[in-house]
C-alpha cells in the first residue's frame, strides 16, 4: 500500500480574518501563497469577514487567478455577506468564484 503524501492529506480550511482591509493585505497574501505552495485543493472559510476593502479584494482576486492558472481547486466553506457585497461591487464575481450556496453569515 502506497504512503499518502502530505499533499494528499485533507487540510484545514484557511480561515480568513474579520478585518481584511489594507493593513491586513500583506499577511493575507502570504497566507494564501503558502496555501497554494502546499499543493492540493485549497479550502477557504470566509464566514468571519466583516470588513474588506479594495486591497483585500485585490489579494483574493490575485489568489483566485493564480490558483486557476495552477489548476488548484478552491472551495469555500463559508462566505460572509460583506465579502459577497465587496466582490459584487468591484465586479469580481467571474474571477473570485464564490459559491451560490456557501454558508452566508
């Protein structure tokens, strides 16, 4: 029986912070880059996002673009109304593919 590699093991979702405004953008970027570098599908829990600005949305958009280019599936475990409104306001819906049925908080 073959051993499972760490990339095959289920990973905990990347839990996004409540505040994803410009001051949090560098840390968010590093977290998402690390999730991509770890390989395998990425799960994101965005249910706690209460504040987000253009900088935070740009980081999520770049992550989504990079994940798609690398063929890495992204699943959302929860999406706050705040995040949904931000994505819609900047017309990023096609790039940041939030599921219609994700748990809205």
